C-alpha cells in the first residue's frame, strides 16, 4: 500500500514539475521538500522482537554520523545519536522499533555527529543511564544533551576502562578511553558487548593513539562485528588494533560523498586484509545485524531519502557556484549546498556548468 502511494506521489510530482525542470531538478526538489521522507526513510522498521540472550543491532543510516540501536528482550540501548538534524528520523525509527525506554544511552564523545540528537532521544523516552567520557565541549549541542539529562533527573556517568555494564544480562565491557586526551575523538568510549559466543566492538571515533593505549591495557578486544572507528578514517583502525579485534564483519557509518573522503581507501584495504566483510551505511542504508549468540546475520532496512537520492546520482551540483562535479571530485560542496543529478544532461538543463577540476 505504502509502496503504491509512493509511486503515485512520484508520478504526480514528475508530471507536475516536468514543465519547469529536469529529472535531476525534480529529484532534488522532491528530496529537499522532504515529502518522500515518510516513504524512503527506514521508518518502516517493524517493532523489534528479539528474545533475551539474543540481540539485534540497527546501524541507522544518519549520513556522516553514527547511531546504533541495540535491542535485546524488549530492552534497548542507544550508542550515539546522529547529527542535530537527524532528530525526527531517529525518534521515528526508535518509536517504530517499539522503544519506550532506553536502558542505556552512550554518547561516545561530544562531537555533533555523535551526540547531535541525543538530547531529543533522552527527552522522548524513559532513560536508565547516560554514559559519556569525562570531557566536555563548549558547544550548544553538548549543553543541550546535558540539559536533557538533567531534566530527566539523571547525571551523565563517566565509565572507566575496565568497567563492565549490564545490558539486560549482556555484559558491556568498557575499554576506553584509557585516559584523557586533548583530541575529542581519542576520548571516545570504546566498548564491547558480548552475546553468547558472539561479540560486537564499538569504537566511536577513537584514533590510533587511543587504539594503542587500549591494546596496552591487555583488554581482549576480539569481536565478530566491528563498528569501524571514525567513519573509516585512516587515522584510526591501525593494523595492530584490527589484528586483535579479529572481526569477521566491519560496519562503517558514513555519509555518501562526504567532504572528509571517508571511508578512506587505505582503511578499506586494511579491513579487507584482515578478512572482514564490509557494510557501509552510505551504500546500504540502515544495516541490521542479528545474533542468537552463535550465528550472525545481516540485512538492510532501507535508505534515508538522502542516501536513496544520492545513490541514483552520478553528478553533484554546487548550488552556490552552479558548477557540477563527478562524485569523486576533490572540490565537492558541503552537503546542504548539493544538488544531485542522474546524468550530465540533467545538470546542464538545470543551469549547471561542468567543474574545471574534475571536468565531467
Ligand atoms: Zn568525532
Ligand atoms: Zn564522528
């Protein structure tokens, strides 16, 4: 039914707008309008029913950001909360997943792409405990999270390396941060959650310095699934860390065409060299991983409107300069200034000229 509505809607829009613009423009307009969000966003996620002792991890597609929802036996844990602008889609996703209470909320470190919508999530649901590293950021985003926690009558807790938390009977081992660092990324909470024989390692944006410090502590970081650190940046995922993690699967939470060039090729190669199968939210949208304690399976849960539109796109326009670029051009505009085009003709019809650098 929903699918049908979506096609009708798309047809109406195409007919209605075809007189004044190209396919690319229409697509862009449709995406900008947010009218498709209801249809393309992964809100179609069903209530999550996972027995106690088993677990499902939803790596929610939040573009260039992190957000993972963990579910087990009717209990929920949230590790990071996307950017500020992701609040509505995260709340909708969580509500549809059946979340009433978040037993544990982890903000791995105070960067916006990890705690942006945590305030909204904390306000919207009952919350058991909130964990963040013992470092602060002088940003409105960070203060919003603190305010939301305070309004719940809670205090942010700072776990120490070596602590073990409990998520509905599942052990959550804290490996990092081992100490305080100047760089916020290195202060990321790094944790492993074990489910029967299987384990998941979450690394936030921890970089090489933090990775070595964790290894030096002698923690057993071995896992089946690795949430790759810092969106696949080459400043993280050092070989030694990957060797000890010894994971079969790597999940990278990353925005398509992001300006950081994440995930970097060298990181992807490293992951492959260690035999990991790679899942990416920029290519696959929301990624769901299920474990019964022995077997691990993956499935896709749909793409955000942005990811869906961008997947179709072959060229990216800059709304300010009115130039269009190939997807791998070195001078792509920031996300909010982008227009997406399926082909060159669409870009030119919309009044965009080819970029002089990538010469499409
Ligand atoms: Zn960060
Ligand atoms: Zn990040």
